[in-house]
């Protein structure tokens, strides 16, 4: 006789499905499958430097800006007279230049989103609001037609959500589903884990709980790894990859 009780969950497929849904939901909301690391803007300024520079420009008066440009010019030409007070034409020039720099930095820090990304963000918000099968079916139809989804070959994921619409809606109604205005990343994580559970034929909440426990355990082992390995730290992601492939290193 076989063992009684529920069959154990295979963590390998569960983790794979979680990661794939994580990418699919991120691509829908952000236009990229994985969160992009902060990059140095084309100006050469980091985001923090550009923010500080913008704040300084907004605090400056036209006279301050004019004097700052004169001091910069003096670095290259010692003959520049720093004692000369600005006249009306100088002040008008300084006002125009300062406003142009402020506008340029604001655009650099808050670039306009591509239309395709705006469309994806709207579909993501509609998916979170969908509370009937008809709503989910319509939203997933729009999702599956996005060029970014077609190009990445991720059309099966809207279909998986549509096929399991009842469980998807139940997940969002669960009291543990993140509802904070600032919890969008947590919502992606929760829905990815829940859909992973569905795909391995367990309940969504079982998927959420098992994956949460697994991540916490891997984080603890990662934190302990320097003391075990003589200072070398092993990331949770590397530990998970090793765990997923543990049968390859067994005794056979």
C-alpha cells in the first residue's frame, strides 16, 4: 500500500513555475521580464547625483546661476572678471539656461514611458481589479495580444490564468493578498507563487506557503554560509539551483 495523506510537493517544478510567472507578470507591468538594475543615465550622473543637482538648480536665483557659470568659465580662462555684476541681458540668459537644465533633468529622471509599456501597465491594473470570469477572460485576451508577450513567447501564461480564473480570483480575495498601494511587487510575488501551486496541482495557498518557507530557509542557510565555508557567501539563488538539481548529485 502507498503512503496515506497528501503527496509531497516537488519543489523543483514549483520553483520553476514561480520564476516563469514572476517574469510574465513583470513583463506585463514593467515591459521587461526581470527588474532592471539601476543604470547610469546617458548624462553620466547617477540617479542620486541628478536628483541633488536638480534640487540645487531649483534653489538657485538667476544671479546665482550666472555667477556659477562665470566661475566655471574662470577655470578655463583666468581673464574672466568675477567681480562684474550681471546686467539685465545676463539675468535673462541665466533664467533661460537654468530653466532648460531643470527641464532636461526632470525628463532624465522621469522619462516618458513607451505606449506599449503604458498599455501593459493598464492591463496589469485591470487584471488586479478583475473579479469575475468574464473580466479575467477579457483582460487575459488583451494581455496575450501584447507585442512584448508575443515576442517573448509568453502567450501560454495569460491562458493559464484564464483557464484557472476561479482560483486566480480567489487568491486576490484571500486576506493574505497584499492590498497596500505600495505592495505591487508583493502582489506579483504572491500571484506567481499561487499560480505555481496551481500548475503543480496543489492549492494556490499551498504554493504560496511552501515557496515562502523555502525562500526563508534558503536565506537562513545563505546567512550562515560564511561561517561554514570560511568566509565565502553563497546566495539564496545559488542554493536554490543546487536544491533543484539535488537528484543529479545523489548516490543513484
